[in-house]
């Protein structure tokens, strides 16, 4: 476990020879807000974790450099290396929570599962943006965990909707599901099985152990034998480029291969180049740099030497994913400040801010991100929102939008989420819920 504390906005003079930033105390007393980031820049998942960590950091750094922070409070960032390991993630949490942490962003379903029961005790919300335990969308049962803009279950239902809208529909088809065999990869299986039963399609499951991420030839031999009509992938890190390479080796049609939004990084597809043209992945935000806020990041952070990202990597999908997460952090802070009248907020205040967040089209335009994502609203009842997603497609060098916004199957998914939430707390008699009436 390693730490990197950033008193952001202090200039390049504090930079260490290693490229990290030294801790610094502002010259004058000021309100501050402490935001720990659980990141992984090392290990088998670093190819995905590094750009996300850079995007997470750089948007918050830009707010400090350009605006002096959020609502008059400078952001103090502490990055802790988890290696995508649940135990290390918990160690990071325990080592930083006493510093006034207002929110945790685990960027790992495994770590999220460990932190969910800690959040109500320590009164620090968990923001698992588009990942984690899908049932935490049920705000009455999970007051302290948020997974906007959509759960894994909503995302899976949207992917199935897309497939069902092609040709003669999904009934009678065979859907392959290749997934990282950890909590993250297994998370949408219950919903997938339920939809298969309801809609009349077959599911072929292909689990990939962590130790097999870079050795998948046998898995794709199974795919070739089964010959599914479509493949869906719930991969991460080194699993993704390996799966794409093996799919190409067996001549699987790329335009029938759809990845979860964690299987759509530029680094996942770049090794395959033109051979992967047509591959699809889900997304909920734009790629590229054609947004005023991202131009401000380039000016105030990247070009100023305050980022670990190269200029060329800014705007790539996973960089923008991290940036999107920090947008939700900042908007949660702003909403909490407005509701409480405070500048320096607590974790309990942040929970209130996240639960009342309204990232409207007007607000997106105000922050320089018009059109970057679909508007996002969070409520007491729904901590995810079941917001629409879209599919992007690899063109050999980058991503292009390949669908309109796809609305998840809320009517099918919500009752299943509520049942899963009830099952989670069934053996926890002291679990604290909330009333949203």
C-alpha cells in the first residue's frame, strides 16, 4: 500500500523527482475538503487503472487551479495504491478515513463489497460509479452507497435490448458471456439468466480466472465450438486485449462482440488495431477533448506539469471515465454545500449531496461539459438512476458512437434489484435503512 498526498494547486515546485507531488500546506488558512482516491497504477490491471487515476486526479486539480477548489474549499487529494486487491483497498480505507474523508471511490467491485457495510458506521458514502453491487441502487436499503449513472444490471439489460432490436430479435439465439471470474464479472449473471428465461434465449458462460487473463486460448476454443450469435464480455485489465486477440484468432465477428463499459479502453483495442474494427462496448460519456472543461485541464494541469498523463492520452475513454467520476464528486460537494450552507463539508453532508444531485443539461453546459453525458439525477429511492447508455464502436484508431441512447429495462430490473437488496440485509438485523416518503 502506498500513498500520494496532493495539496492540489500549489504549482510544479512541489513535484518530486519521481513525478509525484509532495504534500504541501497552503500559506494561508483556508477551508479544505479531503478526497481520498483508491487507485491502482501497478499490477495486472494497471493498463486500465492508470488512465482512470489520471482522469480522476486531473479534473479535481483543474478545479483547484482554475477556481480555487469547489465552493471556496480547496481539495486535498490522497491517492492510495490498491493494486485492485480487496485487502489492500480496505487497508487504504482504514488508513485514510480519519483524515476527514468525505467519499470513497473504490474502482473495484471487490473493494466496494468490503466497504459497503463500513460506510454507515463511519458515515462516509461510497460512490461506485457504474459498478459494484447492483442492489445498492435501492436507496431505502443502502443509504450510504451510490452507483449512478446505472447499475451493471441496467447496463446488461440495455445490451440485451440492443441485441433484441437487431434482425428478428433475441428469442432463440445463443448469447456467449465471457467474464472475469471475480465478484465484478459474476455480478450481472443473475439478471442475464432471468432475462434469458423471460425472452427465450440461451446463455453460454465462459469464466476467466484472474490467473488465466492472458491465456485464454482454451476459452475461445469453447466459444468456437458453441458458436454463439453474440458475445458479451465483462472483462477488465489484461483480460480485455487478450480476449479481443483470441476472438480475432477464431474469426469471431467483431460487430457481434459487445463489452461492458470496463472493456472499452483505448489500450484494450490498440494492440489489435484494424483487426478489431467493429468491436462494440457500452459507454455513458463521450470520448475526446472537444469540451471547454477538458481544454481547461490541458491548460491548467497537463501543460502546467501537474499531471501524470501525457497530453495525447487526455480524452481517451478511460481517462474520461475517471474525469466523469470526479465530475460526480465535485457536483456532490457543490450540492452538499448548497444544502447545508457549509464550505467544508463532512461525509454525512456529502451523502446528502449525492442523494440530491441533479446534473442537468444546463449544469453540464455551465461546467463546460455540454453533451459529455446524459443528464444524471439521483434520488433517495434510486441511487443509480437507470440512466440510458450507448454503444461505441472501434474504428481501428479510436471510438465512434454506434447507437442512440438505449434505455435500460427498468420495469424488469427494478423488482430484481429490490429483491436482491432485501436478500442482502435479511441476515443483518441491525442494518440501518431509510424512509424515502
